[in-house]
């Protein structure tokens, strides 16, 4: 069967701009794609329904199902009804919000709805019957309200949910998890409207930006690639337009000696330059935005990389936007175990109770020993480890306690993260570990470790552990 695929100017559903009280998009009509004939390609194969199919690098694609108009969806991530996080996760978020506020930073969360909810009309009849869209939307809105109840500003992206995704001009790609440039711009407009409600945001000088088409490109979506691995054939690439955002000519001079932007975006691959989300945000919010997002790093990598940097310590922004997809569970304990002491800049802001610099060798290395029998207890202390080689991205450490228990801790950073060789985290503080005294720290290194590698390890009191440190000195 022959089909003609024509990429057309913006469809009528962009009347959403008017409904939001926003100007019509200057990008409408800017991206007319070529017309070409294509053969209908593919049907899902039986392997897509097998749990055993989705292992290794296919794990995040469980389970692929076909939609209307040659769309592909993941039942696990795209067709979610349960989202948000646990009570403990919300408690940790609130503590993060409070810690940022102490530094004069307002936390804003751009929490993205499930892709299947955004494009429900493109689901097959079978998927529509299996996916409870009303429950998904209800739980998404409840998550937004819960974030707001914690004092975290969160735009309501449900303003986009009623819009019909057009098979030729969609908010999202047909066979990739990400939004298109058009979806990114709509989301940026909703976020800009939310930012304008902030008293902190109102203190940031306004600047004018303009977005324009950069080039045409083809998208071989990751869902399409996974489909090819599973079924042995794949769909054609998708045509789309890429955009760039620049200061308007009349205000370009304002940027020559400008200070660092007072709005920082720390997000996922949705905030990649490929989709120009940060650029559209600059345009519609009328402020400069420093995009510190990390592709392929999950919901946490960009935050860990940015909040652990000296850029943040020396010049924190007024607004920190955390872009997160709804399929991530924000309760991740290891993330908060790192991010909270990073905000305090680890042991750089506190005298060390234990400190040692040693040369490392392959295998297990004893780095610190509590020879003075100091009462260093997990709930009151943090660890600051600095490798001499800044490219080190993996840490395997063992923390031995005088009770005989051991905390086996692994921290692995995504390849895309800009590493500085530093690892900062709290000692274990679970209730069952409370009161246990640290004995020693060991670090295991691989056989192919860099030659001449050294590490400096420090253990110091947390901000709330100052009283414990005074007691340790007295003892």
C-alpha cells in the first residue's frame, strides 16, 4: 500500500496559545517538509510481548506496542497510571527545596506527563482499552498538586493534554520518547507562564530572544531502533525541523558583559538542544537560561553535576528548573544521599574528623581508619572523596563499622556526565544503622586503573552534626 507523507504548517490545535493568553507561535508555517511516497513497513512481532526480550539495553523499552499511524509506544513508561513518588520521596524533595531556599534558590519542577497520555488518540484500540487515561491524568494532576503543597512551583502541563496530536505535526515523535520542537515550544510557554507568577522571577531583568529554524533533520527514534532489534525490521526515519534561539538584535549588546544567567535548567534529554526547549523558554519567559541538562543521565545526573559544581557554589541562580519525566521515581535514596551534602559543598565547608591521601593500586585499598575510636556515626557525618584523575566516574567503596556490619556502596555516573573525580555523600543513616560507629573506609580499584592514581578522602560532620563533632572532640 502506497502512502504520501506530507509535513504541513501548524495545525488548528495551536489555538492553545490563544487559550493560554499567549502570542501565536512565530514558528507556524516555518517547517514544511518534503512530500514522498513510502511503503507501509511493519507489524509488531510476537517477541515484543515477551518479558525475556527486554534485557540489557532494551530494558527501558518494555513492552513495545503498535499505535495508529505507525506510532510505537512502551507499555511500561508511556502508558503509566501510577506516578509521583513515595511519602519518603516527597519528604526528601521538601528537604531539597528547603536547602536550596537557604541559598536563595527557588526550585521549579517541570514534571512531564506520560507520552501515552499526551498522545492517547494515537493508541491502538486494544491499548486504549487497556490504558486508563482518566486515572493517568488524575494521578498526574495529583502529583502536581502534591509538589505545590511542598512549596515547589510546578507548571500544570495538563493544559496540553486536551490537544489532539496530529500524525503529521505531533507534540511527540511517532517512534521516539521525546517531544518534537513544537511540543517543546508549547511546554516552554506553559512553564514561562508559571515562572511569571514567582516573586523571585520578577526580580530578574527581562531580555528579548527570537527563535528561528536552523535546519531540517531526520530522527531515527530510539523506539524504532529497539523495534528493529526485536523484530528485525524498522520504520523510516522521521523528518523534523530544528530551531535555535538568539538574542534580538536590539538587545544583543546587553549580553556582551552579562553575568551568568540567573535561571538554570537541569533536565534530561528532553532539554537537549535538539528540541530547543531551553531556547523556547528564553524566548517566552524573556530571560537568559543556562542549560545544564544531561542526555542519557536519568532524572538525577544533571542535578548532581550542577549542584556539585563550583559554578553553583560560587554563583547560585535565583531560579533552578528541574525537568523530570513522570516515569522516574524521585524517591531514589542514593540521589538524596549525594545531593544534600553537595549543597553544603562537602568537607570544603567543614573541618575533617578523618583525612588521608593515599596512592591507589588495583584491588582493595584501605584509605581511612578510625584509630582514635572517634564516635563517627552515620547519621551525623558525610564523606568527601577526590581522585587525582578527574575522569574517574565510578566509585566502589566499603564502609566498615565497629559492630562488624559493612556498607557496600557503588556510585556510577553516566558517560555523558562531566566528571571532576569528586564524590560527596552522607554516611548511611537508615534507622537500623543509627548509632553505629565507623571503623574504616576501603576503596576497590579495577585492574585497568590509571597509573599513579591518588585519592584524598575526608570524613566531616554534616551541618546538623556540629554538636556530634564537638562531642567527638571532647571525647
